[in-house]
């Protein structure tokens, strides 16, 4: 898979981030579950408290014979029923026993309010068994909830340890991935650039992938190839020039930018040198054969111009001397 | 954990107080729990006006008729029309009009019921309030014990029958319903259990709801049990509140006169019943 350098750097951290988020979500779920169990424990305690409160209020109602006590009993029961409903669809098996107990307590209250005291006393006795049943049931469920909370706490600690190890391992893996995907290719590019800077254009630059480092290596490869072609050309043209051959030219089609300008100037230099030397050779050959008609034309700069001026001046002096000699010979 | 640490202590006190009460009464009144709160408030007025000590007990309309016929009570409280057989042996004075209210817990969003829905709820066909567009909550039915006029009215209206009666071809009220005695018991149970439904005296229901009991009265077949609807008998379950007696002794006559007086009818109105002067 081809990835840009940015993606290569971001991807491992993104993966690490996702992993950490996933692990945190699991921890959060653990915590929610623990909170739920703790809430159930609180609810169970409150239900137990409500059961005691109902019993106390019924007794107060019997003693005070106030109908208003029924309102308080109903409010307490309503709160307890809501708490039981929170424990689950069946309120952990407490729903029906609580309703039966509440109904029985209310019945006792009403029986006393109707002055059916003997019946009321009988029913009160029967209620003790129901109370004990609910009480035992609540105690058992609270113990189970405490055990569950302790188990979840232990699991949460273990999981936190695992999370720490996994995160550390992932950090190591991310470092390796970044090292292999980013640092190592950068080091390779640095070594290539240093070799070129040191004048070594013979190295082979391996280019694979399409990230920014690959693009840099590809640019270095092109630059190395262009420099090599230019230097080989210059070496060839200079070598031939030293052997008096100024006919060689650099191929400017393979060059670009500064290299192309340099190649054009070198071609221009060898061209001017060749043309100048050719003109000097032509005029001196003619002079040697006594032909004074030849001269160097054109517009040569610098030392070539001075040579042109010297040769042409020398040729004019020879021509004038020859004319004087011819005139003197005619006069004699 | 102990549920009631001093439960036995309180129980002993209750029993002791009960047996320490006066043993001789000039007037013994017993019967319907619906009428009981009215009589309970009339007793102090009766003694203030020179009346003698009164013993009051509930037990239902059936008990009121039975005790009066047996002579153990001088006045019986009956919250229904008197049967033909009873009319031959007992005299009666209607002191108020009442209706049977269908009540649910205040948390229940339901506001009305039809007769057929009421029947389906009490036969156990509907077990969850969600079937009637309410919350996902199991229906807890509260019915009354046989001998109470309230259940007789309910049975008459719905065509159902208590499973505690001798079996006929009538459909039965489901056996898992809580069977209670007094109106207060029914109201407390419905107020304490969000999924509960019950039927009680509308006067008692109104009075207790106003006092803060978390119950509400439903509209039945589109009619609210208002005073006007009861008076005009548009509400489907209306009943008279009677005081029955065998002999109008001076004490009995004085008590009946008090019940029909302005003071007595004010008590009737205060408790949410329809005074007979308004009929």
C-alpha cells in the first residue's frame, strides 16, 4: 500500500488513538456496570428502609387512627416500588413479595381503623413471617451485589494493567513503524545528497513508493543523472579541445535550467574558439603562400578580437610594404 | 438487618389500648367503610349536642345489615340500595349519594376507561397498561371482599363475579387481584403501587386525593363522576349512602336528625359525597 509521509506519520498514532479510545470505552463500560451495581445496592438498602418505614407508619396509623397516615404509607410504598422497578423487570424477585407485604400491612391498618382489632392483631402476627422473608431476601441480594461490585473492581484493575501494557506495546510498535516508514527513508535521502555533494555521481538511488521521501529521492536521482550527463559531456568536450578538436558540442536537449545555460555557453565558447582559430589559420596560411588578400572578418570579442586586429594589421603592413617595393622597382 | 425492631412492643400497645377502651355503649354503629368516615365525624358533634357515647366499627354493608338485624348495632351503615328482603325488616335514611370511582395511581397517564376495558382488566385479559396505551407496567388489580356493598355495585355494573362467591356462569374477577376491605385500604394500595387499579367511593377518593394521596379518578365510559353527573345519574355507578335501623329510639332518631341537619350534610359535603338536600 502506498502512503504519503503525512499518512505514514499520522496512521500509527491514529491507530494508537483508536485503540486507546476502545480500551477507555471498555473501562467506561466497566465503571458504568460498577455504578449500576452500586446503585442497585443503594436501592436495596432504601427498599429495606422503606419496608421498615411502612411497618412503622402502619403502627403509628393504628395508634393515632389518622387517615392521613395512609397517604404517607402510600408515598413510601410508591418510592419503594419505583426502586424495585429499577432493579429489573421482576425487581430481582422482590416485586411480588413487596406488593403482598404492602397489601397486607395496608389491610392491617384498615382493619384497625374499622375497629376490627382482634382480626388486626391476628394479621399483624402473620406479617412477621413476610417481613422476615423480605428482609432475608434483601440481605442476600445486597451480599450478592457487594460480591459483584468487588469482582468488577478486581476486573477493572486487571483490565487497567492490561491497558497499560497494550498501550506501551503499541507505542513501541508506533515508534518502529515511524522509524521504518519515515526516519530510515530520510536517512537514505541524506546519504544520497551527501554523496552528490561529495562529487560521487556513480551511486544507484533506489526509488520505490510514492511518499514525499520517494519524491525527494526521485528528484535526487534526476539531478544526479543530469549532472552526470553534463559532466561527461564537459569532460568529453574539454578532452577533445585539449587535443585541438573544437568540433564537439554538448547535447543541450538533455539539459534543463542552469545546466542547459552552462551547456549552451560551453558550446558557444568552443564555437568561438574554433571559428577564431580557423580564421587565424586561414589568414596565416595565405600569408605563408604570399596571398595578402585574406583577412579576418567578423566580430570577435576579447583576446580573439585583439588577435583579429593584430593579424589584420600585420597583413596590411605586409601589403603596403609590398606595394612600396613594387613602386620602387618600377622607378628604378 | 431487622425490619421492625419495636414491632412487638407497638403491637402490645395496640392490643392493650383496644382492650382498655370503654365496654358499655349507648349507641353501636357498624357497617360500610364508605359511610364510616361520615359517621366518624358526626360522633363528636353528636356528643357535643348531648348525645351519649357511640361505638363505631366497619365491616362492610353486609355486616351493617347483619348486626342491625341481630340487634348488636342500633344503626347499620349501608352504601347501596336496600334489597327487598332487607326493606321489610329495616328502616333506612339516605344521608348522601355516592358513586363508585375507578381509580389508578397518579403515575399512570391513563385518564379514562370504558366498561369493556374495565372488564378486560379485571378478568385478567389485559395484564399490562401498555395494551391501553399506558406505560409498560404490569396491572395490579385491587378488588373488595364479599360483603362490601362496593363489590356488589362493581359486580352489578361489570357483570363479573368475585371468585369467593358460589360459582355461577358469570365471568370471574381474576384470582390474582388483591382482595381488600375498606375504601381506605384500596386507596392506599392504589396510591402505593404505580400499576394498580381499584374501585372505591368517589367521595372518599376525592377527599383522599385532595389530601395528597397519589391517586386519580378515571372517567368511565366518557362520564366524569362529578356532582352533577351523580345527581342526574348520568355516571353509570351511583349509589345511596344509608343509615338503617330496626327501631327509631330517641338516641337513634337524634343521630339520624343530626346526619340530615345542616351540620351533618356539611360533613357529607366535606367528605366529597353529594348531600341529600342537593338531590
